[in-house]
C-alpha cells in the first residue's frame, strides 16, 4: 500500500473497527443496565465514562475521515483500560478487600457481574479496551504516513 488512497482506506478500516467495538460496548453496557436490570458498580461507571465518548469521537473521526482523531481517542481508551484492569484484578481477588472502592451499593466483585454464570463483564470491558487501543495504534501508523 504505497498510494495515499490505499493508506486512507486501511486507516479508515482500523478506525471504523475501533468505532464498532466502542459502539457495541456502549450498547451492551446500556442493555445490561436498562434491560437486564444489572446495576453498574462504582468502577463500571468509570469504564462507561471513558467508553461512551469513544463511540462518539471515533464516529466523528470517520465522517469525514480524520485519522488525527486517534490523538483524542487513545488517551480515553488507555485511561479506561487502567480502570478496567483494576476492576478485573479486584474481581478475581488479587486486590484485598480493604482497597475495594465498592463499599456501598453494588459490589465490584459480585457474582452478578457475570453473564451466563461464567463470563465476567469486567473481562469483556478489558478486551474491548485492549482491542480499541490496538486498532487505534494501527490507525495512527497510517495517519503518520499521510
């Protein structure tokens, strides 16, 4: 891919894939809370704070294509990843109880945080942020070449 249109197309593909992951994560999060009546815990709210804007920012970067949107989206995704990583460590018991922020209300390590009895929601969030970051980094390589 040496021509600019091919690089733009590849950058668009990575950016649109990152947007799709952010959008599906946003809709799934809203589905869990509004349809399935799963009350978000304290850390889930922070993950939402960083995921929901990604769906909007990445969409704005797609139409018209502006690969420089990565510089705004990447910090949101990295900070969201840090909150999610902390949540996963807490969920799996690597963080002691006295360091848990969810002392009142819904527990951050509760069994209700699992879908189908075995799939932890924090793990889904972690995978979403990791994939979004990888796609954004790949899109950034194409923005540097244009």
